[in-house]
C-alpha cells in the first residue's frame, strides 16, 4: 500500500521539485521491502522454502538487490559474525574494524580508513548502489543458482524505474531524484545494519568460542520499544536473531527476556543500548581502528 501510494504521488506531481520528497518516501519504503526480503531469506515467513524464496525474489526485484547473492553472503556472516577472515560484512575496502585491518589498506582506501569515523555516515549513502553492483557482478559471473532468473528480476524493474523517471521528470530532476532515492536508501540500510555488530568484539582464528558465545558476544541489541522494531525491521533484537535466525520477526521480542536472563545467569555479557548510543559506540570503534594511521605506530599504541 505504501509503495502504491508513492507511485501514485509520483504520477500525480509530475515534473515538480516536490518529487524529491517522494524520493525520500520511496527510499524508506524500499528499505522496508529489503527487511522483508531479509526475513524471507532466513525462512522466517512460511514453512516451505519455496514460498519464502518467492517472497524473497519479489522483494529483491523491487529493491534491485540479487536475492541469492545476498542470502549466501548473509549466511556466511551469520556463521562467523565479526570474524576478521570469514565475515564478508567486515571485508569492506574503505573501512577497517581493527587496527590490524587498517594497516592492510592502500592508496585512497588507506586515507578513508584514517578518517573513517568522520566519513562513515557519508559513505553509507552509496551502500544501496554497492549492494546492487555486487549482486550484478555475482549474476554475470554465474555465482548464483538461477542467474537467468536473477538477471531478469534485476534488469526489468530497473529499466521500468529509469524509464518512468525520465518520462515523468526533466533530465535534471530525474537524475536528482535518482541520487536522493539511492542515497537515502543506502543511509537507511547502513544505519539499520551498523548498530548490530560494528563496535563489538572482533574475532580471529586463534579465538575458539562455542556457538552461543560467538553469536552473543559479537551482537548488540537496540532498545526503545516497538517503534524501533518497525524502523529497524526487527534487527534491533540482533542477539536473539543470531541465536535463532529462522525465528519469525514478531517472536524475537518475546524471546528477548528469556535469552537475557539465561545469559545473565551464566555470566555471558549481553550488550544492549539505545539507538544513538549504538552509533556513538560504532564511531568510537572506527576512530580507534584507524588511530595508528593518524600517528606513528609504537609499542605503546600497537595492539
């Protein structure tokens, strides 16, 4: 209904600068669709894998992100969250999540890493585009199970999206609409995923943790009530989600006090904080990870 409302407003306003507000609105709607695709990828919605995949493919077509590529990437993240060698979510060219990682950067990426805490939110504006590009590369290389289907689902909606923009708007307004839409969606996606693990302990090959501790110690919950559930697509219950990835989103809130009490009884740190506090922790961690690039590495600053 929200998507239909956004499309109707787009058609009604025509060639108007007010369409930039429509771009912001549709960016929020598209991100909510991405959350539903996330749930489908985990098999949270239906009992059958086939039904979940249908929902996943439909929502991937709307958002423009390859479904099977994302599911494979996300499953590897769930298996080894915050692991320096195995988690694809911390293998980002322009960012470092530990001081050791920062010293592997070269050229422009090294400069970005040096000031990554200040550049983090601006960089998130390209996140949606980067996800789409990575998915297209995977499809072209045949790294997904159904490359033909994925290719059609990525290409046809994109062609329709661009055609509609340039038919309804002047070229300048269409380009600006496109930039605003993608930037806000990328920022929203990044601000939804970043609080979950960024700034939490990093794991190396020498650390051997059981499944419970590996998932709990590297995850952070975001408090704030049901409005946070809606804004973050249920990802604010990240600890419970990582322990029970197939659990439907509405049940995560019910599981939270049980998991929290269990962790407290067994002396396992259970990290939770408000949304703004989580961003503060993320930025502090990023600033620390790039610290040795801003000053010479000495025995006192090395870790």
